[in-house]
C-alpha cells in the first residue's frame, strides 16, 4: 500500500513537473518572439541611421566612409557601399544595421540637388532705392565672369557690373564709378534683382559663423574653397557700425550682412554676399585690397548706402559663376529626393 | 481493528491528496492553456506586424506614376516591387467583411493578403480590429475612403491599428474574455514622396 502510494506521488510529481516545464517553455517562446521583433526593429533603425549619417557627412562637406561599423545604442551600423553619378547628382547607398544577431539592409537611390539659390544678375545687384553708392580709392567692380581665383577670366557668361532698380540710380552709379565699374554693360537697370529676404532664414539657421554681438573682430577665416561656409552678421541698424571686421578677413561660401557692417583691412571672400537691411550702410575695406569674387546682392527697404574703398592696390568686386557655384553647393544647402528606397 | 482503521484513514488521506493534486493539475492546465494562447496571440501579432511592415515599406518601390489605388479604413491596394529589383506587383490587404466562423471568437475577421505573384491568402489570425488611416505630408489625416488621384497621391504615411485576440476565450473565465494584443504603427513608405 505504502509503495503504491509512493509511486503515485512520484508519478504525479513528474506530471506536474512536465506541465511546469511546458508553461516555462511557452513563456520563454513568447519572450523570444517579442525580443526577436525588438532586435529586428533596432537593426532596421540602425540601417536607416547609417543613411542619415552619410547624408549629414555630406552636409559637412566630407565624403562618408564605407565598410566601417559604428557602435550605437547596443548595436552597430555601417555604410556598405556608396556610388555617385559622374555629375554628382545621383547617389546609390547601401547600409546595414546589426543588433545582436539581427541584420537589416537598406538600399537607396537619391537625387541630390541644391536648395533654391538667389539669382545673381551682376557683380553687384542692388535692390533698393534710392542708392548712395561710393567707390573710393581704387575700388573696382567688374561684371565679367572670372574664375575662382578672381584673376583669370572664364571667357563667357559676363554680366553687368552694377544693376539698380531705377534709371536715376543707374546714372548715379555710372557717374560715381566711372571707368572703375566694368561689365556687359557696366551699369544697367534690372528690376528683377531677387529679394534675398526669403533666403535669409535658411542661411541664418545653417550658419557656420554668426555675429549677433557688437564688437570688433579681427583675423577671421570663414571656410575655404574646399569647405565653403555660411556666415551671418546681424548688426542691426546701428549706424555707428556695431560690427567691425579688421585685419585679414577671408572665406568662401555665403556671407549675409544684415544692417550696418564695416569690413576693414583686407577682405578676401569668394562666393555670394548678401547685404540686407533698412537703409543699409555697408563699408567694404579702407586700407588694403578688399576682394569679393562671386556676386553681391544689396537690398534695403528704404534705400542702401554701399561704399567700396581701396586705398592700397585696387579693390575688387568681381563676378564669378565658379565662386557662386561653390556657395550654391554648400553641403547644408543641399537636399535629397528619394528616387528608390528598398528595405 | 487497528489495521482496519489504518486502511480507512490512509484511504481518506489518499483521496484528499488525489483531490488536491487533481485541482492543482487543473489549475496548472488552465494556466498552461492561457500561456499557450497568450504566446500564440503575441507570436501572431509579431508575424503580422512584420508582414505589414514588409509590404507597406515597399509601396511605390520601382513604380512611376500612381502608387496607391485603394485607400479605405480596412483596405489598401498599391503597387510596388516586393523584392530588390524585382517585378512590380499589385498588393492588396483587406479585412474581410464577415466574421470568421471557424473560431469561437465572434469578433475576429480574416485578413486577406493578395499579391500578383502569390495570389490571395486568407489569413486566420484572430484579428478583431484592423484600421488604416492616411496622412498627407503635413500629417493631416485624409478622410477615408480616399478617392481621386490627387488625394491618393497626397498620402505620405499610413497608420495601422490591429487588435489580435485568441481564437477561444480564456478557460474557466467569463466566456467573453479573450487574450488580446494591440499593435499600431505609423509607417512612412519612403517611395511615396518621390517624383512621378
């Protein structure tokens, strides 16, 4: 009797053990399923992150590297391959994300282009009236199309030296500038000069260098031709020149000047210069050889006062489509359109 | 006399033990069933989530022109290649109008997935809610059914809400109680915004 009871108890114990094991297994399978989904979604997110990281690398003017894993959030991602069309406007990217043993691959074809860029119709295009325009010393404005170095002519694509909104202002500029204003023609009325206001917010948001505090800044470098930059000077309407740049000031890209700013010493800037404000007063250079190669747009709600000086050798404000292209193609000013996205 | 008392007493104790063990086993079995249903429901939810994500992220892949053809609250039909560089297929997901009578759950309907290459597959998954919502580029919801080429072309994201329930009610509980898993996600098919 006692032995039978013992066997029964043992049998029941074994049965309950089996049931308990099955319960444990089903719970474990459910957890595994959920965790597998977590791993899958994490790997997918990492693969997408790789694409975004690659594009942000382009934004910084650099080329993304391939085949190198980056650890992130317990997983890792990498750009497997990167191809670009000969004209640079189409990109093929393959990225991979890995989380534990889950991997995820994304294959993307993107069209790369630039954000809208203000049309520059002259070496200096003025969209303000009336215009107080002064060329002092040996300053020179030339609308012929120069190469990036500012010294060699491109051979085609010449523009006017200065455009204004009215005949009166054109006459003033022609009279003031004389033979120092060159171009095809030297001075012209152009009422289509673009209002740069619509572009300023983009430049402000993406500025690499911002000057919002009054003061004197010297020895400044704003990028170079390989890494053009966006500069935003917000001087306000203080006619006492609340922002001054002295010494060597050089750079490449987009230079936005809001309000009254004085550039002293040698200014050497390649790209687009936008001067905008309320009855804007801008002084480029005093002693030295200020040079702006690219294009200048001057806009003012109640007129503009622009002074170009060059008491040393000739100052230069020269049109250059090549320099403007550098500004247009700043990484931050590009955007991407999806042509195909496979994941 | 003493031996007889031992036999009777041990039989009573044995009977009590058997009853206790039987009850424990019953409870264990019930719990095991619940775990199994729970696991099945969760597994189904994950599998369908992956299926929906797999298909919906392919909307418009390799397609030029119109990409979504039907967009209703329980149905979507679109074009897209389902494999890398593969042929463009017509894909349709819809929740059947009538409940699935092959399960004990009175609320579940079948989800039908139809593709050009795979044909129509009626999936018995215990889905009691299948709701699709559509949003434009500004994340404004587009009323369903979305009709007209302009409205269909304006779709940029799709919100998917699915409720999975077990086929049978929870054992030894109110018969109207079912295990359930809710899954919802807004999917942004990247190919929807590409140029025509």
